[in-house]
């Protein structure tokens, strides 16, 4: 854990260090297992490396009854040699002497376990700003009593947040020393609530007990991951709870996720408030209301699975009374039959907005994502079991298709799904066609399965009579998703079933989108009643939203996609979350706000479920996740997501982002491959996409190649491609961007950047301006400096992830390694002599390096270095 603290909490660490160096004390709070002690060690390391003296003290629960013993154990004074004064006075004097250097910090881990005398001695000795204190405590949101934080001023409070899904995945993969399946990482993230200590415990127990197994180079979970080895890491979470509060916690664990109104009926409000103060409850929003559950989820699972004893039976009776108003009766128990088995009651209340609010603090979003995963898991498990039972009793087409759909969304084995469908007793040609439809989709999803799907459809088509056009449409669909765009089948006759007509229009819309004709897609979709029961797809809403994206209406598309994505979360439905999540990821990618993109992907990938029939949309999410991971320096996670994308089918899909080259290329960049070589791989894939008819994907890939290594001849080819599509919209934006990146007219490039800003593709605008700055640097120094200021101002106004992007672009490849090193130390506040000492060079050498840094970055003083290197002023 210690070795990962720096990577997991750099923001909290840097803020704490900055406060302490400014003489401001810090209270750092977190649940047991949050990584707070590891983070404390990392803060201590940074202070020592900066030349500070650090006095380290640890609170120990077993010593709370022995006054001043913690200070004596820390070596601050000998309680037996106090002279004529009292032990307390001797302790105060010893602390003052130890902290007298002027660059001393006092670090107290588990400060809430200090005895009162030690706390008082520290407060008396350090009052008045003698030395800043870092006190590390458990979460307690209640009104504080007298603590080091309240006694030593000035002070700030910082919280250790839960990890978000990407960072959880990174930690899991480091423990496994290899890539981990997305669905497995999502389960561990959900159980742990994002707490690093629990993530490590669950993963290590799984490895030791064979619950995590490696298959084809990927670690996956088998079974529930429940283990008796996890009890010791959970006990500190409930340490100190009295009987009434423990009863309340167990009651909430037994009933599962419930709305807060019900929670207040079964648990007294003061008890609920105290559990929340301790950080043991998680709240999630829904339409105008809240639901609540025990946090972290692993604690709730442990409490539910614990033995059935007198306490548990009493609480079950009390729950019955609270909910039903009837006294418990052994012949008529309302809730006990469900709860005695250890399975939670699942709330069916909507969960709109879980993890979707970009204004949410990261800690709340991370815990909400973990809650979402658990609730989706509960829903999918229950639904699959119910559908399996129905199928086993009926073996008809309806039950087989419903069970197959559940298996598709639950990572079921394709052979098992095929077996379920093949055993369905079709009563007529229509049912035979429906079964063949889904069997073809399952076969096509296998690596290299498109030929098998085509052969199967060719054999089935003559056997379904008037439903044959439906299978020809499905053939066109699976070909478009897994291979290439094919000509549209003949229009169905007027007497054809309604489903055939709707399916044909769907295929026409899908094909038009892939080939860059959004108005044609809009026309086809307009002929489909949104209430049609479409057996081919969940709905037409994904294509309707993509029409907006490809027409250039990013704002309208984002609003639509967000509404549908939230509806998927409301319904806990991966069949809505996956495709609409892909559209949101595409919009964030086009805009270029990496912070919003990372937050969105954290929610989408943490769900842990995606249907086999939406493999192409999931491919887009996986490769985007790999790119984001690579961009944040998380190489193992980037390679893991890349490997999972490469194992999926298709490797190249009809829409932007659907290409494994994105994942491979970013992993190569992390490994140090030349950008020009990586750009060549993008361009090769762009040409292949165009040859398959995936024009929109080809243009997107071409733009990516241009971003890495601009080449005018590529622009000429992209112009030819664009002529094959409908004018305007996203096609025109792509072409404008690609041309501007390889331009040499500063004025024209700046005009193009302004146009890109008007279209809402802000990252593209910033990149073009930086390219224009590079051109201007060759003889127009004042213009280059003006552009650099404009880039920083625009990024600051946009907020989000844009300031960091601007900082990266502006320093780009401009600075040498040594210049960047000098610039970083200068931005951190070191003087020129201090930098020279660190780097073992002369002060004059440092001055020369800084002069060149200022010239290259078009800035005039040290204060601007913070903005350029860190993407904005530090707090």
C-alpha cells in the first residue's frame, strides 16, 4: 500500500504538503482501509526530501489509558526524568525543543487514539504556530470536541477520497501483476467501495484462495469472492460502535438498499445520523428522493452472511414490526424468508443521476459508482435466475430469447447461449426467424464468426417463408458491425410483416450513419414509431442521437445521450448504459475534455456488464478507457484495456472510436514509440476503415493520425473521402481540423481554430492554436507569445480538463529533459541556488536554462510557470 500512495492520492498529498510548508496544520480523515496511513507516510517522505524535520507520533488504542505514553514511545521525553516539574510540563517543553528548528512538522497518525494528556501537551506546546501538525483521524462528521485540529491554528481539513474505477483497476492489476477483466475489476471496486485497503484485501484473498484465476492472459473472478480472510480488515470499521449503533448497522445491512423514508421507519434518526457521521452509509440520488445502504458494500455482505443467531432473529422481528405494523408471528413472517437466506432486498426505486453529476465531488461519485455496480449485479442475477427457471419449465421461443438476452448481458458463454436458442421449440416461421436472428448475432460476435453467421443465415432464409427479408436485414446488420458496409437488401413488399419494414429502416439508418449521411439516417428513423417493439435492438434512440452528433449538434446530442444514459442507470439496464455511454464518450472525446471523459468512463466501465449484441459499442468504451489510462501514465491499465479490446469482436467497427488501434497506439506511446510511427498505424487503419465503407470512422482515425504527426498528403486523401459524404456537419469539422494541423499560414490557422471553437470541439481548437504558435515562433515571436497567452486564457475559461491539456500542449516537445526539470523546480518555488544544488550544476547554468524556458514557453516570469506546467494556479 505504501508504494501506491503517491500514485493514488497525488492531489491530496500535494495540498497537504503545501499547507504544512505554509505553516498551516492539516487534519486528514478517512475510513480504516482508505489508505490514510500510507498517504501520511508519503507526505512525510516529501517533507523530509524538502529538507524538513518531522516528528512522528502514533496514537495507539491500547495506550489511551496511560497518559503521555504515546509521546514517550515516540522518543520525545523520558517520563521518569521530569526534574522538579510535572510530567505534563516536561512533555510540553520536550515538544517545543524538538520543534524549534523553524522547518519542523509534527505528524500524528491515528490522532483520535491519543490519550487526552498527550493531546493536551501537543496543543499547549504548538499553540501559536510553533510548528504545523498533520493529524490523521477516522471519519467523524459530528461536531468535533477538543482535538489537535481545533487547538492548533490555522488549520485545514482534508479527506482521503475513495478511488474511482480507473484507479481501483490500476491497483487490482498491480496486485495481480497482470491485466484484469473489466467485469472482475468492477466487482472488486463495488465490494470495496473504492477503499484501497479493501481492494488489496479482496484481491489478495482471491489470489490465495483461487477465487481469481488467470484465463488466456486475463485475471477473472469465479464465485462470489467471499472469504473469511476479509474479516480482519472489516472489524476496524465497526470498532467503537455501541450495541444500539451496531444493531442499526446490521438492520440496514439486512434490508439492503432502501429509500431513506423506509430507513427512518426501521432505524431511529439519531442512530442513522451517527452511522453517517462515521462514514458507514452511502446515499445515492433518485428522482427527488434518496436511497441509502451500508458502506462499504463488503461490510454489508459480511453482516448479511454472518451466522443466524439471537441478535439477527430479534432484528428481523423488529423489521417486520416496523414495516408491516404487525407483531411477529412464526407462522406469518413478512421479511424473514428473504433475509434469513442472506440475500438483500433490492430497492426498485429509480437511481437517476448516480455518478452522472459532473459537479459531484470525486469521492461521492466513486462511492456512487460502486453502489451502482452492486445494484446492477443484484438485478442481473435475479433476472437471469427468473428467466432461466421460466425457460427450463417452458422451452418455448419467448422464454429462450429472454433467457439468452440475460446471458448475453451477463458474460454468458456463447456456446451456452447458442444451446438455449437452438433448443427452443419454434411453432411457426415467425418464431423460427426470431430464433435464427439471435443465433446469427451470437455467432457473429465470436472472433472470426461473421462467416459462420452468414452461412447460418443463408441456410435458414429459405425455411422462414415471408420472414426471409428479416434474416437478410440481420445479415446486413452483422456484416456492417463485424466486417463491412454491404448494399441494402431489396425493399420488403407492402404485405411484409411490420417488423421486417422497421428492421429495414433501422439498417438503412445504421448504414447511412456509417457512410456519413446523417440526413438519410434521420429520414429513415422518422418513419419508425418510437413505440415499436423492435426485436433487433433495444431502441432507435442511439441512432437518433448519433444523427445529431454527425450533423454537428454536439450540445443537443449530449443532452439526449445523457437523458438515455441516466434512464439506463435508473432502470439498472446495461442494454441502455452501454450504447448511450458510448455516445457520451464520443462526445467528450470530440470536445476534448479529458476530465469529463474520465469521470464518465469511470461510471460506465464500473457497471461491469455489457451485452454481447452491443460489442461494438463496448469496444469504443474500452479503447477510449485505454487511451485515457495511457494519457494519465497508468501503463498497466492501458495495456489491460487494450488486450481486452483486442480479444473482442469486432476489431474495427462502423463508428468513430470503434478500432482496437486506439488502444494499441496509446500503449505504444506509453512505451516510448515515435509519434510518427504510431500515426502511421492510425493512417493504415483509417484506409482499411474506408475500404470497408466506414467513412466516419476513417475520417476520425485520419484526424488522430494528423494529431500525432501532421502530413499534407493525408489531408488530400481525407478530402476525397469527405466528398463521398454529406457536406457539412462532423465531416466538415474533421476536414477543417486535419487541414489546419498541417497548415503554415498563421492567420488561416487561427481562423480555423476560432471556427472549431464555434463547433464546440475545444481541444481541437487549442491544438491548432499551438500548431500556429509553432509556425509563428519561426520569425514572429510576438505573435507566438500572443497565441500562447490566448491558449492559456481560453483553457482557463473552459475549465474542466482543458487547462491541463493546454499546459501539456504548450510545453509539448519544446523543452529538453533538463529544461523541464529546472522549470518544474522553479514552479515549485525553489530558488536558483537551491535548484543548482539539487541538480549538481552551477547557478549560472540554472539561469541559462530558465532563460531558454521563458523564451520557448513565451512567458516572462516564474509565476507563469505554474500555469504552464500544472494547468492552472495551485490552491
